C-alpha cells in the first residue's frame, strides 16, 4: 500500500494556500451556507456539536434541523445558526416531507447538507431524505453515521458530490469484520465512495481508491470522548461549505482537528470536555486567518 500524505508534515503556509479569499464587496453566501439535519435527546447533542464547530468558521448561515421536544437548547451562541424544529424524533415519512417542503419554501440553497449526526429513523425514509436532498443542484452531501445504512449505499446517486463518515461500528457491519484494517476500508471505498474513517490510530480519507489519500495519526492524545467525531464532521461540513471542494475541505479539517488536539493535550491535559475541544477549534482557526 502506498503511504498516504501525512497531514502533520504539511506546513501552515501550504494549508493556508487552500483557503478561498473573498474579495471586497462580497455577497451573502460567499462564506458558505450549511444545513445540518440530525437528532438526539442528549443535552449536548450531536447536531449541536457539529453546528457550534462549523459556526467557528464564520459561515454566512447554518440551518440546524433538529427534533423540537428533545433539543433542550437554552440559546444559540452564534447568530449564523437558525434552528428549524421538527415535531418528531425519528426520521419518518412525515418528517421527510416536512423537511423537503421547508427547504423548498424557504429556498434554503445550502452549499452542503450534513445529514445524520445523532439521527435515528426508518431506513427507507432516511434513504428518501438523502435522495431528495441530493437532487438539489450544486449542493454537496456529508453523510454521517446516523444516516448510513446498506440501503443508502445502494442508492443510485451522484457519489462525486457525496462524502461519507461512518463510525467504526458501521464500518465493521458493512465489511463484516471484527478488526478493521486500512486495506478493508480501501476496498470498501474503491471506485465508488469518498470515505472519512476514524480508526484506532487516526483519521483517514479515502478518495474512491484502495489507498488513503490523507491522514493524521493521534500522537499524545486519542479523542475517544463522546462527541469528538461530531466536532470533526462539523469542521468537515463547514469547510465543504466554505471551499466547495471535497479534497481541500478534508485537508483543512484534518489539519485543524489535529492542531486543536495538540493544543488541548498541552494546555488541558486529560481533563478536557467537549466544550474545550470546540473552543480550541477557534484558536486553531486563528492560525489559518479565519478569525475575521
């Protein structure tokens, strides 16, 4: 297997060179529009973790579609986040119809639809939701673990506009193995799927081939705490909306996540919480000149 590009060996100038530079007189939407669709009854729930992380990129708008009765959110710390409350917890036929109707009525021209953080639902209706949203011309899709079923992967979609981010548990089910190797994940993605995989030793990106294209390995700390993957996918979906480029977004999110973990391990040690990780993202983004 060819060695993938180690993100940790990229210098800051190389990473900065991937960022678009909106000129003077930019219009609303130039800094990206993101829609996150998910659900959870947890207090610090997955879609909120992703939305808070993406908001650190100063996107122009983030639509957060979440179940109303389980949201438990006291306030939204970013004016760019607009909550859209759904009445049901699971993704059902009725919820799918309401989401699609709302998106069309409000003319939510999202650059990226991030589907699945903390989401539960009936397989055929989750598939229907993805089919409907994939028909929006010019939009990219990030499919999180909550939206990934074998039925979804069998859909006839434009997979060039889609990146999937399964948990290790989903990968084991898809592959039918107990211990996952890079060759296993590469064979799974080969010729069809762009895959971001969080494995035991790091996070890898497979660009529809059997060899990972980019990766970083954990060094001083492993982000095993609940929610770390949702911080990563929040970065990934945010950078997708900002750059409109899957490969650039992967490099930027990998680099930002890696540097944030390094900073946490130096300053917070082993007692960090998910809020520390989200807050640390902002400090890392300042290095990339995204603070403004």
